[in-house]
C-alpha cells in the first residue's frame, strides 16, 4: 500500500486490499497462476488493468460472485498491465480488458461469455459453455443481407455455380471477391464493393462483380488463392484496389498491373545491405561508411533511395568507402542500438564506430560531397537558418491561428508552466505533414480558447529554436506533446491524429470538458483509442502499443516523468 501510495497518492486502493474482495484469489505473477491452476476447483480468472473502466465496474460484482460460490469454484483476478505479467497477456492472447477465462483441471477451456451481473456469472459457472459459433447462413445473411437492394447487383457464387457462370459470361470482365463473413478487412471493403456494383449497373456496363464465401467454397478458395479476377473463363490476375472508384476503373479497362518493385536489398546496386548477422563484420572493415536506416513504407526514404544509390555508384572503385542501408522493419535491434527514431536516419561510421549524424541535404551531390571528405564536411560550420516569423507560417492555416501560442526559448517555460494543461506542436516550416496539420490545430485552439482558458495550444518552430528541439529530443515533425501539471511527455502513438485535434483534446483532457467524469482529479470513464499502430506503420505510430486499449484519457503516462520521452521508432522524417 505504501509503495502504491508513493507512486500515485491520488490513485485507487489495490483490488486485493479492498474489504469486499477477500474471496477473490489475487494473482501477482506467473507462479501464482501456476499454483492456483493445480487446485481441484474449476477456476475463473479475470485478467484486468487497474485503469480500465469496465474492469472497475465489474470488480465489485465479480467479488460478490466469488463470495457466493466459495468452495464450489475459485474466482481469481490478475493485473496483467504490469511489466512482469506481459508474458501472460501473450500466452492467452489478451488484447483488451477485462478478459475472463475459464479453466478446468489446470487447462484453459474457453472465454467467459456471460453477462455482467452477479447472477449471470454464477449461472454461467453452473453450466459453462464455449462461445456459440454462428451458422454459415447467419454469417452470410449478416455480411450480405438480402433486404439490401444494392447487394442484388453482386452475383453470389460457390463451388457448384462458379464454372457455369464464368462460361456463360466469358466476354465480360468479372471481379470476384473471396471473403469470410468474420473477416474485418472484408467488412471494410464490402461497402466499396456494393457501391462499385451500383455504379457499374447505372453505367450499363457489362462488367460483373461477384462474391464467394471462402468458408463455404474450399475448392475455389484453394484454386484461386483467396483473391482472383476471372475473365474469359480463366484466372487473369489479382487486384489490390480497395475503393469503388478504382474498382470501377479496373473493370472498365482490365489490364494486369505491373509487378511490384523488388525490395531494395534484392536490387543490384552498389549499396551494401546490412542485417543483424553481418553488420559488425562488414562495418569494421570500412574507413568511411554512410548508413541509411529506413523503412520500406516511408515516403521520404523512397525519395532518397535512388539518390543514395546513385551516389554509391560514384565510389564503386573505392574500397575504403561504403554506402549501406538497414531495413529497420527487419533489423530492429540494430536500429535500437543506434537510437534510430525516425526515417530515414543517416549516420556516418568509421571502422565500425559511429562518428556523426549526417545532416546535409538528401541529394546525390550532397552525399558524394560528404563522402569525398567526411572530416572536412563534419567540421564545416553549420549555416544558421534565417529566423522566420512564425505568424507567416500560421496565418494561412484557418481562422483561429491567433489562439495558437507562438513559443520561443525565452518564454517557453513561463507560458507552459503557467497553464494547467498544454498541447505543443513542434514543427518545421518546410514540413509537409506540419502544413497538413495546421488547420486542424488552429481550429482546435480557437474552440478550446472559447471554453477553457487554462488549456493552451502552443507551437515551436524547431529550426528557429534548436535548443528546445534538442532539450526535448525532437527527432521528427510534427511532434505533438502534452503537459498536465507535470513534466512534459510525448504520447508516441499520437504522431498522426486520425481524429481532429479538438476531438483529441476533448478526449485526452476529458475531465475539463465534463468535470462530472472525475474523482480525485482522475478520469473515471474509460474510452477506447488507438495508439502505436503496427510498430510504427504509416509514417506514425512510433513506440506506442498497437491495438485497442481501454485506457482513461486522463490516466497518467507510464514511466514518462523525466522530460518528453522518446518519440518512437516509427516516425517518418521530413
């Protein structure tokens, strides 16, 4: 209790110390779980996170049920949001909270699917059943309901009807979607597919859109490997478009797309591609090595690659010079070792030792000039960029730009320190993503200023105030950082805000928008939001955890108390 209190004086009492929870078996670690699994009674375990609102609401109900079934069943609880218990989450594929799993004789049986009252839990335990699997007919009806008139323009085929239909329509281009009713990506594509079928019908096109339930047509699924584009009765080629407009274009003029470009490492160039097995051996042999750390999806990397490759070709006959590349999506340990936090990151090495960051232009000429005489280039004084008036950057954003606080080194601490909460955008005037973010940021500033004057939205021109950029380890633009009466920290997963900035603020600072949601200054209602992504995909994501998390928007950041924190490994540098 004392440790928990010191870590969070306003936090809630641990569940195991609540008086009503004495009949819940509280599991602290993997060994506790193994021990309770060896006991003879059937076991129900609630895997939870302390900040989870749904968990908080269920805990007292769960505890009452534990008391009522004492001696017949064991009800346990385990906090799997602790670092030491992350392995449990992986073991049982726990992706949301609470997750409740039923065990018998030490083995996992299935997930709890009952209701959220004490009686629901007790009645379910008397006759535990696995989740009911919907029938194929139910899934099909759910996926393409028959009462949807637009769906009638899609032809439904299966193993029995496919060949005859293709033969009868040999002169028509036919796009076929193989789907599974439970597939999320299929569900996302479905409205586009329906819209495309309607557009083709309205245009009196002879093109046909068909759909095949792969779960009920195993023969076709195996034959065409899930995706197919049959025409003239034969498989033609796969397509990868995912919008109605593009699908219609393909069907109007069906042409096989060019093959995808091979990976950079598979192309014959003078760039040496390093990985976790060879990089130390190769690097230590080269006096001058310039390494580009990149991600295949990164747009700026794609622009730099041909220029970097052309520069490498200039040094083909120089054994002392090497242009290298590391794919950070495949060699994560190397990128972590050298603190790569954005793409592309280019570093200069000599005989295996890191010497300096490459900070010149990403052009063939600049690469060649640098590697011709690295020492001279590194000792060159760096030009000081002309100081731009930040108003010039913001004034064309949108009405409301005047509510964005233009922060400079001399006033940053005083303005941020005086605010109750603040959101700061660190930007560069030439950054395309920053320009795209301006209107939403300015609009949010205007809306917040009219209702909550103790929240400020500020902006820092990092090239003009490099001391602030260095102080808070800004590695990519824009970086949006939050302060809540505590040291500034960076929520890595919010590099790209899918929602508007205003919606983000009202979620993150929700207690100011609706004070009834708080207790002791902590938000009591939990919401779902996305962080991270898939390891930094899409130019954003960074170090945030992927997937959906039931996390209070005002919850304090974990172990982010010493400054901005890392900006994540998934940013795309501009």
